C-alpha cells in the first residue's frame, strides 16, 4: 500500500499595500505602526512637531518626513500636498497626535483647556479636512485616535474626555458625509497604553495600581495592541467598515468586574 504524500500548506497573510500619512509618528504607537506598515509592504510619510524625533524612524524605512504643527490647518494641508507628491498618492491618513491632561475641572485653566482641544480635536479635524481632497477620486481610509475616557465617566478627565468625545462625533458625521466617495473614517479608543506620553502614570506604583484595577484584563496596553487595530481599520482588506469606534482597552470602556464574593 502506497502511503499518501503529506502536503504542508503555508499561509502567509499580507495586507494590501497602502500609501499612508501618519501624524504623530514619533510616539510609541507610531513607531510600532510604522514597523507593521513596512512589514505589510506599505509605505508612509511621517509628520510630527519635532522633525528630529521623526528622522531616525523615517530613515530606517526610507520614508519621507516633515516637522509640522498639525493644529495649523494651512500648514497641515501644505505638508499633505508634499506627502502626496512623495508617495505618488494617498489612500490612508492616520492621526496619532494627542495629549493627556489629568486635572479636575476647577483646576483646569483656560490655556489647559484650549491646548487640549487644539492638540486633540483641532488636529483630528484638520487631518480629515486635509485628507478628503486627496481621496475624492479613489476613496481611502482615515483613522483617528479617541480614548476609552470618551465613553465612560473617569475622574480628572474632563478636558481630555471632552476633546476625545468630539473626535468620536467627528468620526460619525464625517463617515456619513463621505461614504458616497468610498472614504472610510473610523477611530480607535485605547485604555492606558505604555508609551512615553503616559509613563508618569504607569511608572508610578500608586497610580499604576489604581489604573490597572480599572482594566478587566489586568494589564496595560502595549503600543502594538493599538497599532494592530489601526492597521486593521486602515487596510483595504477591511473596506466594509466605517463610522466605527473600536475599543482597544482591556475591557475598560465596557466591562465592570466585581470583586469575588466571600
């Protein structure tokens, strides 16, 4: 009796290549996302306030980059035009620019408030405004960054929750406005992610313990957790998804785990 030949199947998943603009690319999530886009065969143009922070990342992948204040819509549009020329088109725009302000409202100055709104919401709106004209003909994907704090009441999060809630409203309205143009607009809403921006929380034993207790999966997020979700929403492979806020938060935004009964 002849033994049947054993056949080994190897399946390698490769996302449809993209040409992306990433704002705020120098942060922890941005660095992870760049690695994933490159591995998937895509390319990107990187933007951020500090060009020196972008340089080593861009040079590692052979990509273009520019220093840019993304809250200045005129400046942002000019850099989008430059990026479009470098990439030969734009089919994806990802905004990672943001800030974290943890203060109760009575201690929040008007400058604190305006800076938080500008850095988070004004930048997000500017990215949508700049990306849309570059996607009118062939469609595309825009991914913004919200927060689990936009959907639940958390102490001392008034300014950041307001700005992120604005982003979620922007996503829903813009997704409806531009659906006929095949432009998809979504957002990722993380819990606490271990990045340089949040290290004053997760590196402090007391605040880390308190924050960790709010995450049902009992760990903080890693930059790759959020980058994976962004890449999922951005990819042409998932072109039937729009107007969604994807929670990547260890259960923070939707679950409440009660202590064990004694």
